[in-house]
C-alpha cells in the first residue's frame, strides 16, 4: 500500500510520515491529551511532508486526476487576501497569517495524498472517527462520575475536557458517524450505543449541537433514501424558519441576546473595535481573534465563522467560502454512498458555525472537525479508477 517500489526511499518515508500524521491529527480531535498536543501532530506530522509532495509532485497532486486541490489552494489564498488591508503593519500581518495558510494547505495535501495512495484507509476514516468518539464517550462518563452533573455543562477528558460546548459538538459528530455506519450496516448494537451518546450530548448542554443535530439527522435519513428533492425541501423549510426567527429578533419580538447567549453583544463589540469595517471587504484579517467586550467585561472570540468572514473580509470572503463549500458538495448524489457521512458532518458544521467558530484561515482548532475536514474530504475525492495503482495491498507477495 502506498507509493510504488520504483519511488525513492525518501518519498516512501514522506508518504508514511504524511498519512500517519493525518490519522493522528484526526483521532486527536477526541483522543489527544490537550488541544496543543493535537496541533503538534499537524506541525510535526504534516507540514514538512506536505511541502515535499507539493514541490516534487505538484502535477500529480494539483493537476491530476483533477485540479480540485489547485482550486482549494486558490480559495485559501483569496481568504488570506484580507491580510493586505489591515490598518496596522501589513507586512507583519502577511507574515503571521501565512503560517495559517500553510496549516490549511498541509491538511489539504495530506487528504489528497491519502486519496491518491491510501484509498482503502481513507474509506475507513469515518469508522476511525466513530471509534475515537466512543473512547471519548467512555472518558466523558468517567469524568461525569468524578465531577457529577455540572449546571453549565459537563466536559470530557483531554482535548474534550476544555469546553463543554466543544465536547457536545465533537460527540455529535460521533453520533452522525454512528448513523452513517448504521445506514450501511444496520445493527442493534449501534442503536444501543446511540443512547449514551445522546445522553452525553445533552449533559454537555451545547445548544449549537442540539440545533445542528436537529437539522442534520432528518436530512441524513431522507438523503440516504435517495430523495434529493425532499431533502432540499427540508433544508429550505429550515432556512425559512431561521429567517423568520431572525426577522422576529430584528423587530424586537424576540430577545436576540438571550436566545443567542449574548452573541449579538459580542458581535457589536467586534464592529466597534473595527471602525474601518466595510461591508464589501471587511476590516482586514489582523492577528487578533478576540476582542474585549465592555458590556460583558470579558475578552471573547467572534463565536461565528460567518460573522468572522464578514468582519474580516466582507462579502468578498463570504462569497469565496460559500463558493468553496458549493464546489465541494455539487457532485454528491443522494443515495447510499459511504461518502455521504462527510456531507452530513459538513452540514452539521455549517449550521453550528453560525454561532461558533472563527475565521477559517487561522491556527488549527477544534472546529476543523466539522468544517475543514469534511469540506476537504468532499472536495478532494479521487474517483476509484484514478487512484494510484499501487494504492491497494500487494497480493503477490
């Protein structure tokens, strides 16, 4: 499995290095002792081999069998452009944000490498995510037994022991993987395991997770049955419902601050801290991801990927990101394809990122589990006929 025997030893080493780094990073969303420990797997496990293959195998990775990676590269560069219209030191900002571009592209190249040379392993990635989430679930109940039920939401252990909201979101991805596995292989044991997963998600008290699952799970059931039009109608109804609620908030019939956990106050603080903001191109992508809210007396992040896109790059960045999402899902067909799980996770991520997340071209973070990971898994897929002929096990030995 991997590169052919005609390749150099250095390429074999970098190949194993890159795929190992990718799988360690993905499982780290659940099993890493700390968030910094997970980030190290990207720094150490992906950046150098990704740069190696991007230079020495540019044509194979960026142009063959399709140029999807090249389009991802272009989109990331466009999302990086707001660094050029910050109010401070532009060169210093460009330098600092360049490393974030390298992080995202290294992750993308690693996924492309996996599809080209380790397709059977990549097909098992959702199963690996599910197994990792199951281990994290056991750790969650161990922590629950020690600490008891916490009014503000319970946390897990390790990487899921830092924020109850992120705990609920990550375990929700595990539940989505479970649903996808059950759709392909109906099993009562999987349904039984769904019970403790739902309990843990509830005890984390993540309202974003509840909302994301409420939208994603019915869509996944209908989409798997091949009813694309019905799935689209369902999403349209959800969007209309969200629009109605936003309208009622804007008219003052609903308390937006209370319903959205003070996020409008946080967003107002960001706009006040960026007087040069323009709705078309934003305020620029500076180095800070947080702002001090005088009303709340806290230093907080934007708590919305889409608001961060609008704040930093205006409609320009919003259009680029939405275009990238649309391009990644346009070839996904309704039905029983195993790759549907990435569409489900991406939908979950897009819904929850209205109320969570930061600008996409930033340092690696927990939100990549349901943003960059599923987006790149969909965008960079390689048709089976175009996989490396050496990507399957050698049965002649």
